[in-house]
C-alpha cells in the first residue's frame, strides 16, 4: 500500500480512548510486567523458536492487554509506536535494548520527520529491569545477543488500537505501515 494511503487511513483513525480516572496507571502496568516476568510458571508456557519471535497473550490488569514475548538472538521489533496506549515492559530472561525517541511526535498527518541530533535514547534492560512509557512513545526493542534468547512481558492500556511502524535512516523517521489488531 502506498504511503499516501497509509497516512489517509492513519488520519481517519479514531484516537485511542481517553483513560478514565480509574484507568490502570503506568506504575501499575510496570508492576504487572515485573511480577509476571518473575513468575517461572508463566515463563514456562512460552515456546521459543530459534529464528522467529514467539508470543503468548496474557490477561493484564484492569482490562489491559499483555504479551509474553520470546526473542531469539538478534531479533528486533523495528521502530514503532502503540497507537496512543500507555505501556510497560520488563525483561524476564536475557537482556533487551530499547532505542527510543525522547520527544512527543505528532500522531497523524505526516509521512516524514527529521529528528534533531539530541533526541535518541538507549536503555539496556537486563533481567528484572523494565520501563513504563506514555502514549505515542516511539521505540524499537532489540535482543542484541548473538547466542542467547531473551524473554519479556509487555502490557498496554488501553488495549492496542493500532501500531504504527516506521522506517528510520539516520535522523529521518518515515511512516511505513499502520497495523490493526486483527493483523497480529
């Protein structure tokens, strides 16, 4: 699908529902991710593949959406956001690296953005470490190990209405694809 079609679809998409005061907080999402990442019974349910990422959907707190994800050596997500949902993730096995853009980006109506040189952030997340993030957080997650699997727990509230995927070349970020829940 051409990028023009994607941006039209993205512009017409309704924003994620506004969370009510009783909504799950980022701190609660991170707490759930960490507790679940430390639960050997949950981790044992995830099959690992030597080449492809694997995942298992979990029930998150307060109507949130949660995933247990297996990362073979070298696996990565590519640059993406979570369609306006808040989220958190924690590493259960191995170590993950998160590269993120530390500025709010417009949510629709653009195809290409040039980022300034000072907005990139990199975090290493070994076992037990995690992080929470707000809506419209753009990042990629990588298992940089050449030998070892990693496993992590991810949780989002409200449940993901979409994911926007981006291509990145240097400081230029381009909208590449909009995915809806029925596509994953």
